[in-house]
């Protein structure tokens, strides 16, 4: 192991073009993992977040130490590091959307009772748990709100179905950390129901 670190230190001090590539992609990976770790921990996935933290901090130690050691003599290292930090944030947020960990709460405001019943019946026929309540808008007219909790993986398809069934619906989405009780359909049930 010591031989590897000696070789790696010599490589990072060589001034080769590949040094900037290693710094760039190493930092992108580290920051992407950092973003995922934060998302996982915020959504209650502490064990997964902690395991990612081990890889993240190891990468940080290697990459940051290589940049901090002599960056004034090689400004390219600092530029590569800074660009990678920005890129890692972007890729981390993209991965969060792609993996879609966690739960979402949908609040769907529907203008009429008939449309509310139609939409609620449709969503329940698809296996979703839906709660309906009466609400008032600024003009004091009655509106109706449907509330449902779903896995984030299902968010895009559910929102498309709602818009197709009731184009006048206004949808707001919130992230949910925990839910106890109630009924929530999962992604496996959803995909098997479509077959």
C-alpha cells in the first residue's frame, strides 16, 4: 500500500496532463457521492449514507491533499478542482432525481366536485391511497383537495396521469421524510398492475 501512495504522490507531482484529469474526475465523483449521502441521510437512510461517507472522505483526502500540496506553483490543479466541484454538484443532483430515493406528498387542488370524484376514483382504481378534503380559495368558492403519498420513483408517471385525467388540477409536491400508517402503493405493485 505504501508503494502505491509513493507512486501516486510522484504521479501527482509530475505536472502531466493526466494529473488534471485525475483531479477533475476524482473530485466530481467525491462531490456527487457527497450530494447523494446528504440526500440519503435526510431521507432517513443513515446506513447507506454512512457507507457512502467512507468512500467520499477517502476520495477527499487523496484529491484535496494533491491540490493543496503546491497549488500555487500549478494553478491548473486549483482550476480543475474548482470546475470539478461545480460539476460534482450538478451530477449529484441529477443522480438524486434518477435514483429518486424517498417519498413525495402530492396535494392536488381540483375545481369541481365532479372532477374530484372522477380523479379520486381513477387514482384509487390504480391502487393509490387518496384522501379528499374541501378547501376554499381566495374567491371563497369551494374547491377540493386530494392528498396522496407515493414513492418518488412514481412521481413523474403519477403527475402525467393526473394531468391527463384532470387538466385543470393544480399539483404541488413536497418531500416526505417518514410516513406511519395509511396505504401507499410501491413501484413494484405499479409496474405489475400495468402488465
